[in-house]
């Protein structure tokens, strides 16, 4: 097994806990996405507008428009037409309800927990080098929210749904960035493995699903077993569309959490890139929310740091150089208890005042779109044209 040098120590840590899974995880750090990588390589000889037109045609099932495209393009999209046997679109409804019932705590768990934990790994390397969070950070985070919303929109994971299309788009973006980084002198494959490897995408999908559910529970969300399983299966299908091989794609909550746990052990300690991106993420929250006042921005960032520290724990927060707790947050009551109390109070008020509940639900639904990116021309399937975001054409 080829072991990137950054993972030698971590592999031994992982082996001590779950040898088979640790070895499988590290083996996937040198694997990309052969099908998508081949597609992007074939399209690289075309002018960007023509290549993007082929991708648009594949997404829209316009097979006639692919007549001038390399055969691999149609083959790629044809292979995605039929879902795997384990996909039950009707069974996604309980998961959709979970998302909309707990959207507030879900977004808090995603921002303060899951994304920060993700950036604590070598996943941060590719984001740091490309500079997308530096050059277009708000747009990038809003696009991430858009993808998540469309996954949990009724019918979003049908073939014509935007959740399906955006999951596949993520796969194509990853393949293009992988190609650009592999050609860059900034990427150290011997130390880090393949850019945006199967291991990292497989790890990320466990964070977005099972790990997010754990954070949501800490913040007061309560879900039935059926709802949890449905929520996870929506993410699992999204992961399949994103090109994660079955060998590293979770099946259920238990193995998703185990993959996350072993992945954390195998990853090196947070790097300077992790520190920069995790802190940038927290400080971007007010901008994503559209807050312009300097004082309000500082107050919200301080509170997000507080929530994040409560979710990820002091050890990781300190490794990421998060600021110490401000005096006004240093209470024995705690942020997680406050979230749970507030969530319980909302449930009581909903039962007592149904009209208020309807208004509140509509307000929360509307607020989701305030932190989301919707381009007027619709979903674009353009891809970055340069490894550095500031030198790339708009996409």
C-alpha cells in the first residue's frame, strides 16, 4: 500500500483501534475518481464554453447535443441514470421533514461543527491552495448551503431534481480541481496523496450526515430512528452521485460514525492551513448572513466561536487557535443547554399556538434562502479554469 508521508503516524493510530478500516481509509488517500477524472481529461482539449455546454447537455439529458462530445461524456451520464438498488426515493420523505423541522440547529451544527471539523484535516490543503474561500468565500459557503437545501427539497433527489444535479456538479468540480492541483507545483502528492481523494470525500459525507445528526442532537433536535435513517440515506445517495466508491461510502449511521472516528485518527494534526480556514469560516458567518454592521459582525463571530467550541471540544478548538471564551460566555449554563432549552420552548409554543407555529416555520424556511446562493441564470455547470481562484474564469 502506498502511504503518503503525512499519514504514516496516523495510520498506526488508526490501526490500534480498527486496523482494517484504517488501512482502507489511507489506501483511498491515493485514489481519486477514475470515471470523472477521465471525463474531465477528455474535455480539457475543448474550449471552456464548449466543454461546459456538453456538461449542461448531459445534466439535461439532451443526448442529441452530445453528438460532438467525446463518447465518455454520454457514457458518464448514462451510468448515473439508474440509481443503485439500495436507493428508495419514497423513503427519503422522513429525512426531508427532519431538515425543515430542525433547519436552525442543522445550520448551526453544520457551520460550528461539521465544517470546522472537516477543515481540521488535510481537506484544508486543497481549499487553501486554490484560495476559493479567500477570493469568493461568501459565494462558496452559500453554494454549499444551496446544495444542502436542494438535497432536502421534496423531489430534489429525483433525476430531474436540483439536489441530484448539484451532487453530480460537485463531482465534476472535484475532478477539475483535482486535475488543476495535480499540475500545480503547490501540491505535494508524496506527502498528501491525491487532491480531493476518495478518502476525503468519503470522510466528508460521513460528517455531513451522521456527525451532523450528532451535533443536531447536542443542540436539542430530536429525530425518530426512521427519520435518522432517511436523513442518512439522502446523504448516502448524494455521496454516490459525488463519485465516492462503495469501498469507502458508508451504509448506515454506525459505520458512518466509525469511518469518521478512524478518519480523524488517521489524519495528521491540524496544519496552519487548517487554522487559517477554520477561523476564516467562523468569521465569514456574518457576511454569509448579510450582516454589515462591524459590531454585529464581531458579536456574531464571537457567538459562533462559542457554539463551535461547545460542539468540537476544547482540545480541537485550541489546536485551531480559536480565541479563549469571552467573559460574557463563560457561564456554567452552557451554550448547548441553551440551545436545547430554546428548542424545547419552541415545541411547546407550537403546540399551544398553531398559527404562530405556521408563521415561525415559514420564517425559518425563508431564512434558509437568505444564506443561500441562487444565480439568476440557474445552475451553472462551468468549472474553474485555473488552480488559483482569483485567476479563474467565473464559475
